[in-house]
């Protein structure tokens, strides 16, 4: 039985995308195809380098490879379908397909929210307890932290998606977005959604503000530890190890808070689509750049792989 059968007369949605102009759509197709390929290849390269180079088999780079995997999944959930719709006259998505896309996108996004806390904890241990780093963050704990974050992300996304897709949708069925995002779909519901908004806000506070608070608390402790270091050079080096993580956290959390932590009454489709592109596409594209920029370990691994392949040839 269809999930919509008892609650809605709508069996499919139309994703309006960015524009109905064919020429503009073809230009957008080329742009987003290049962005998607660069994002997948950049994150894929990070994962391959970490797997191949034994010097990168540390908790920090293990967590970085998981982040790259999340980013690859994140963009793949939405962009391929958007590319098809940019060239197709049919922009339909079934109710079930919309449900699945919303769930997977939310699950990966929430997992990444929590996972940033794990990465902040990694930096906290590395800087505050450098001699006990590998003892505290042993591989058993690393695996459990990763599994735990994925489990939490997929569970809370199920709650978010369930409350949204159980709403009655009587028409119209045109979603003013390029994918099935919660606020854009909820705006089509033919009932008062105040209670759903409250539940969603509580989930957002739990899954966005709580992790962000833990990240900030970690960096307060890290900053206090760094300021105790007497050498200015050592202080700069310690701060630089955290700069990449802080940059990525800012790029991810700022637009996510704007989108998901406000009432549905302030929903602005055109602006939300632009912001969604930023945290959906550009953060996944920029993460490999941010983490590999001035990272001597990643650069050394890349050179080693390239040189090794040339020797093999």
C-alpha cells in the first residue's frame, strides 16, 4: 500500500527546480554536472589516498575519510536527479521517491551534524592529550563512534520524515525546489502544521544546536590548552590543525540553521533553493579543498601514489 493512500490524494510531486527556460536549464546542467563530478572525484581521492597510505592510518584521517564518504552520499542523493530534470520535460517524482529522498538526505545530513562533534573530540584529544592520543582514540572506539553517529542520524531522520510525509497533501503538488526538502514539501500540506513545526524544531535543536554546543565547548578547552603553550610557533601550528575543521563546520552549520530552525511561515522558496545549493553542493565540493590545502600529509600521499604509478608503468 502506498504511504500516501490513507492520508493524501497526491501520489506524486512536481519538482519545479530553478527555472522553466530550456536554455537556462542546459547551462545549469553543465554547471551542476561539473560541480558534482569535482565533488565526487575530490572526496573519492581523499578516501583513496587515506586507504593507500599507511601513514594516514590514524583516527584523524579515518574520520576525514568518513566525512568524505558522507559528502559523496549527500550530493548523490539530490544532484543526479536534478540533472535529469534539467534536461527533461517531465519533472515528476513519486510520493515514495520523495519520501525516500527526504529520508536519505536528512539521514546523511544529521549524521554529518553529529559527526562534526566526533571530529572536534579528535582534535581535543590530539591537542590536550597528545601523548595518550592513540591510547584514548583506539580503533575500537573510533569504529563505535562512527557506527553510533550513523545510527543516530538515520533514526532521527526517520522521525523527521515520518512526521512530514504523514501530513495530508490534497494539492497542489508542485514543490518549489530542486529536491524533496522538508520545509518545501510541508508548505503543501492541507492542514495546520503548527504541531509538526514544533516537533521539527525540537528535533532540530536536539540534532543541530546540541552538537554545535559540544563543538564549541571542545574548542574552548582546546583554545585554553593552546594558550598555555609558551612557543608562539607551536601555538600557530596547533591552531592550524583546527582551522580546517572550524571552516567546514561553519560552512555546514550556518545555512543548515537558517533552513531548518525557523517557522514554516518564513519559508522563502527562491532564497532557500540558493542556500540549499550552497550547503548541499558547495560544502561537499569545498571540504576536500579545505582539508588538503596546506596539509603536508595529504600532499605527500598524493605524490607517493602518483610516483608509485609512474614507476609501475
